C-alpha cells in the first residue's frame, strides 16, 4: 500500500481555531495566561450524541478553545501551524475557513483581523510550499445582518492573496436559510463562490434549501444528500462538490460507526468529494486520517484514493495551471 501522507491532495474543509493540535492550544493558553480544563486537553476525541445537547457541548468546547486566541501573534501562529501541518500530510492547497467576528475585538476590528490572516497566509505559503487560501465565513448563530457586513468585508479583500470564497458555518439548526441569501448575493457579485455548510446535522430538505437560496459552488459536508438519490443526482448535475469530513460525522453522532459514512455511495453516484478534517483539535483526526479511514473502513483502493485526491484538487479554488501540476503529481504517486 502506498504512503497516504505523500499523496498530493487539497484540504478544503478546515476551521481556523479547530485546525490546532492540543499542543498548539496549550501553547496559546500559556501565552494568554488562561488555564484550560483537563477535558479539553486530555487526548480523548470529543464524542457527542446527535441532538441539540450534543452540538451544544461541541460548541462550548470550541468556544473555550477560541478564548485563548486573543492577539495578532496567536492568530498568526494558527495560520502558520495549519500550513505546516498540511505540508506534512502532502497537501498542496489549504483553504482555511474563518469567521473574523470572534477575533476582531483583539486586533482593532473586522478588517484588521482579515488582513492579519491574509498576510500570514501569504507568508506561510512561501514558507511551506502549501498554497494557503482564506475563506471568510459568517455564522448561523449571529444575525443575518452581521453576515452582510462580513460579506462586504470579504468583497473588499478579494484579488491576489485575498479572500477566495464566502461561507456560512455553525449550527445548521439555527435560523432560516433564506435569511442569508442577501449576504451570499453580495459575495457572489464580488466574484466570491459560496461554500456554506449544509447537510450534516440536517438532512436532504435542508440541503435543498441551501442550494436554492445560497447557490453554493461547494457544500460544507453535504453527506446527508446520500439519503435522497434524486437530490444527489441534482447536485452531481449542477457540479456542486461536497466537502466530506467522515471523522467529524461520527464524532458528532451523525453516524454511529466509521463504516456507516456513505462515502462510497456518494462517489458511486458521481459526486465530486473532497475529504476534510473539519476540527482536528476536538476530533483528534487530521487530513490523512480521512484517507486512511476510506482505505481501512470503507475499502477504497489506492486507485480510488487517488481519485478522491484528484476530486479535492479539482474542487479547490486554485488556478487551472496549479491544478494541472498537482493532478500530474497524483498520477506520479499512483505510478510508484
């Protein structure tokens, strides 16, 4: 079997604070002088039931982790470390998602928060060789008007080494999807593709709402589309890629076992699937682990794993010339 860490791939679903390791979290906590509860750093991956209380526990722990990110230095550290971690896993491109609202109070506002992250992404790209791109995301637990503000901010920071897409994250059960349509329209008019979350905590009906109102280029998760063959066919026909995070699905209780994740079903239906780690800090599972899961639990061959890597590259927002280079590198990995 070929070494999966050396398989060239793109990483399209990774959250800012959630990208950290426990060691990184502890380092930033020490830097900020904030003690962390033992259960947040005990090397046991978070497992929660598939209900509101389960999501609440996940969000509470995530907010605890986010509370140590209180400076420009901490923000830069996270971006740089995410790039280094991805470089070690064969990633050629990392599209890191961030909601700037949480970090803005510590650096003088929303615009400085984004500018710091974009600047560090450019520096980390040069250092590691991984193309680090930034997706700015609004949150479902905030008012939709906040999303419009963030969309306008993202629109002002497009261009070379700028924001590459606009997302919508957090609890899928919160709010009414149509209320975020104006924010996505603002982003789209600025040339930013939409990459909202949908179809993990809620099922096919919610996916249809996201597609109808937000017109996504990719769906964050989208795994529940497997429950509706007609919906899945529609997504394939529309070219909407799915950012699948198998370990996250299990740890958040969407599926009981890793073998239950319908990756095979989605791929067999023709879906473009990009594997992602989502929040390694809480799930203790990084990008290569998702490919390992596909191999060990779902029976994917090396040829099929190469196809998944190709899908991740194709679904990325990189230039066509860079995609061609990386796709050739996947072919070389397979020829070894």
